[in-house]
C-alpha cells in the first residue's frame, strides 16, 4: 500500500477525520475491536497506533476466514501448518515465532503442495539463511506471495515477530486453498466422466463375454456329436475321462459365465436408467435370448454321448479280456519253450560220463512228460485266436502271426525230442563198454602207481646218519630194491594195453571220452612219467650213498680233533678261576703284592687266547658239517666261551677291586691292617662268593666290626640310614667298594664343609668374603677360575664391590654327601 503521508495541519482536518470515521465505523460493524484509537490519531499520523490498527484489521480479514474445527483464527492457522508439515521429520511447528527460524517450516509447506519447486532433500537444518531465502524467493516467483519478511532479521532476533510471521504464513494458506477449490471442481467433472466410462466398460465386457461364450459352444458341440468308435479300451477310456473333465471342470465355469452375463446385462440397464442414459442394445446375434438358444443346442448334443461311450467301453472290454487272455497264455507258453530247442539240440552227451548219461536220460524222460502236458495250452491258444478273428478284433493279424509261430515251434519241439532220445540211448551203450575197461584199468593202475610212488619216495628219502654202520645198512637195502625192477616193467606194459583198447573204441565211434576215467585219475602218461623217474633215481641214489659214506669218515676225524683240544682248555679255565678266587680271598702281603700277583695272572690268561681261537675254528667246521654230538668230549664250545668270558671278567674285576681298595686306603688313611680286617669280615659273610652282601649279611658284618645296631626302633632307623648310603639305588645289595667307602667315612678324619670354609677364611685374611684377586693369587689358575665361575656374590653388610660368598659355595660342594 501507499506509505502514510505526513499529517497535514489546516482546514482540511475536519473532513479528513470525518472520512476516517466512516471507515472506522465499517470496521467496527465487522466486529473488529479498536482499542484506544480514533480518527484523530490516524489523521495526525500516529505511526505506532495506526500500524496496530492495520494489524488488527489484517487479523480479522486475512486470517479469520480460516475456521478449522471451530478454533480461533490463530490456532486454526497453526493446526493447518502442523497437519501440512506432519510428514517432515525435522519440522515441528508449535508456534508462530521460533518454530520457523530455521526456514524448514516454510520450505516444507511449499514442498507439500508443490514438490517440484523445492529439492527438499538437499536442505540442511544448520543453514537457516539459505532455507529462508529459498522459501521467500520461490513463494514470490511461483506463488505470487510478496516478500514481507527479511531472512537476516529472522535469524538475527531471538524471537521473531509473531504477527509478521502469521501474516506471511496466512498468504500461503490463501494461495494453497485457492488450488484446493480448483481441485474440487476437477473432481466433480471426473465423477461424471467416470460414470460414462464405467457404463461403456460394462457394455464392452458384455460383448466380449457373449462372444467368448458363443464361440466356446460352437467349438464344443461337434466334439460331443462325434460318435466314431476307437480301437482300444485305453482310447475309449480317455474319451470318457475327457467327457468327465468337460462336465466337472470345463462346463461349470461356462454355466457360471452364462449366469454372470445375464446379471451384468440387468445391472447395466438399471445403472443406465438411474443416470438418465439411454438403454443398452447388444450387437446382432448377442442378445441374451441368442445365448440361451445356443446353450439349448449344447445340452441336446450332450444327451446320449456318455451312454454311447459306456456301451462302446463294454464291447472293447470283452475284446480286451480275450486278447489279454491270449497274450497271457501265449507269454506263459513262449517263456516255457524259450531255450528248449537249444537244449534239445545240445551235444552234451558227447562229453558225458556214463553216470551223467543215465542222469541225462532220466531228465529227458521227465521233459517228454512235461511236453505232453503242454499240448493242452497250445490248443487253447489256437481256440482264442479263432474267436478273436470271428469277433473282428482290430489287432487280429498280429494275434494270428503269433499263434502260427507257436504251432510251428510246437511241431519242431516234438521232432527234436525224438532225435535226442535216440542219441542218448546209443551213447549209453558205448559208454557201458568203455566203463568196463576203465574199471579194470583202475584196479591195476592204483597198486602199481602206489608202488612207484613208494619207490620214488624211498629213492629220494633224505637220510640223516651219524655213523658209518648206519650208512652201510642203507646201501644193502638199496641193492635188494634194484632186483625187483624187471617184474614191475611187465605189469606196466599190461596196464597200458587196457588203456589202448579204450582209445580204439573212442576213435571208431567218435565218443568224446579220452582221458576221463571215473575210477581213477592216474593217466598212462603219468605212469610212464613216474616209471621214467624211478629209473633215473636209482643211479642217483647209488651216488648219494657213496658220498655220505665218505662224509661220515671225515666227521669222525673232526670230532676227535675238537675233543682232544677241548679236554685240555676246559680244565685249564677251571683251574685259573679257582686260583683267582683264592688270591682275592686269602690276603697274603700288602694290597700292592696282591695286585702284582693278579697282573701276572692276567698276562698268562691273555697269552692263552690263540688256543681258544683255534678251537673256535674247529668248532665252525663241525657246525658247517652239521655234527651235533661228540662222544669224545663233555665240553661244548658254549661252555668254553662262557668260561673264558667269566675268567676275563673276573680277573679284570678283581684287579679293579684291589686298585679301588688301594685308592680308598690312601684317600681315607686306612691302614693295611684295617683293610685286611674289613676284607676278612666281608668275605666271611659273603657266603656265596658273589662279591656282594644282602642287607641281613651286611648287618651281621657291621656288628662283627663293633657297630652297635640294636634291635629296637632306634637301631632300625640307624640301619636304614646306613643302607641308604651304601645302597643308594635300592638294589638290595652292598658291594665291597660301598662297604669300604662307608667304613672309611665312619672311621677316618674326612674333609668337611666346615674345614673348607675355614681354609677359605684364612686365604681371605679372616674376612667373611673373598675377592677375585685373592683367589687368583692364592690358588692355581684352574682351581681359581672354577671358584670364580661358581661363587655367588656376597651380600653381607660389610660387602665391597666384587665380593664373593665362599661360605655358600663350600656348603654346596658337600650338598650331596655331607653327613
């Protein structure tokens, strides 16, 4: 509107006031309450009051039209805004001031009604200026809403002016409600058009439905009128199945369609009448009456179709039954005859034995009676084929062909049966003759074969003889056997003669019988082979007996040679064992004397070794000659070896024991007398000379040396302690060495941890620790380095850098054995 002119003073004021009052009266008549304002203020240009009044007027005329559910104008506008912006997540309109500050409210209102004007998805809540300006520009450009607000103002104030925003929002309301009116008008037009379209659609549907139904009837009637019979039951049953489907599945929907068509026709006519439109007239030939006429024709054609089908099926069933019966009987017969011709033609009798021929004859008789039994079925088959011909069965040619084939085959079977019987009987006679010859052959071949096998066995018999007498016995027996050979050869010729007779019969009558004697498996070939073998074995046996005779003489020489040496070496080993035993038990002179004595023994034993080796050589020859006994000596090689090994072990062990006793005596300061005393006690209780004592023997030995081990608990504990020292591995035995160690530990002045510690204290100049330098100065290099490597650092109060702890080191040295 125009800007308010500056107030004019002067004569005109009265007219102006009067004019303004006229306007105010009209405003008041419209129910606008004007508080503390009159024409004077307006005429005099009171800006504040005038603007207030204008706002009141705007509220009345611009906004009061919005009457939404009887709320006041302001609430109504607010409710409208909330409804329109409800789908927008980040818009929440609660008032007409701060709810609109981010500009999204305005954008949402525009997008809701004109989504093409704003790309709402691109807007950001934290960019209010862009949002507000977008809304204001779009509203001005496309919706004819003037820019009443300033984006910077709205962003810049804590609470934008409520009236200003309401006024602006109301322009949106008016802009969009205009669009609403246009839409209502459009809807009204659409409704009218829709009624017409719907009626046209119904007419179209009726026409299409009528055409489809008539076409279906036209197609179906010829199918129902076709009464040409089918050949097979299956095809007729398929027709019945199709008819049932037609009655159950295909016709019911058509009945439904026909009914629907009539309903649709009536509904359409009613709708046309109600909407003042002219009645519907279907196109030529598609009247309801036309359809009813066609339907009548269909039901006429249906009549009698099912009955015809059932009669036809009954007729075919009779034929099918006969044909099936023919097929069944023919199949049974054919499967029985299958392979029978081949069976009758086989020449199995040419390779059969007599017993097999007799079995084949029995089997053939059974077959002949079986064949007779089947005559009946062949006649039945022919009769059924004849009946099918008379009833004019569609497949008669194939039935006749099959029947003919069966009859021809039947005649052939009869002829073959006769022929086979003759062949079997002829073969039986020939085989009985051969059988007699075979039996005679078998009776003589068996004992002769056994004699040859016995002879071969004897001639190849491996013999183990140990004496010359035994081999001479074998030679005599062999000479006697050689004398019996000429008679044996005569028997052989006779047996082979019988076999040749069989061969002549086989060749003359072509019975395939060669070499299958049922009474024996011994062939002439085998008899000749074995005879040849016997003849070759005789000179071989002569040879073997001669060689064995020579071998026995050689063996006897070997036995004597071994016996002579073993009888010397055995006793020598025995003597040496006893002498060594005496040396270690009788204690003449010092330990050193004993040691010298033993060493001389050792030398003489070692020098004896070649004699043993020579004996081993002879022994090997004996073993290679497989000689297992020797009456010339009681010593075996094993005796000698064991004795020799024991001798070597014993001397070495005895020398070692004496050396250890010397070591012990010197280390522990034991006198020779003490040593002898220990030895005497030990030997006394070592009753089995095993060189060890059991616990009880050991206890007795200790007591004999003045050890007081009482029979009370304390004594037991003391003895257990001693056993754990002398037998640390719990073997249950005490060796002399362990016994000496224990005795010397108990009697001599041994070195102890305390003594070592005292020695270190002297080296350290009376200090509680020792330094590396002191150790290197006082001890030889090896010992010094040994101590330095193993001593722990010293941690006492008086420690200096590098101080070493000699006390813990000393204790550790005796950790295991310090008692």
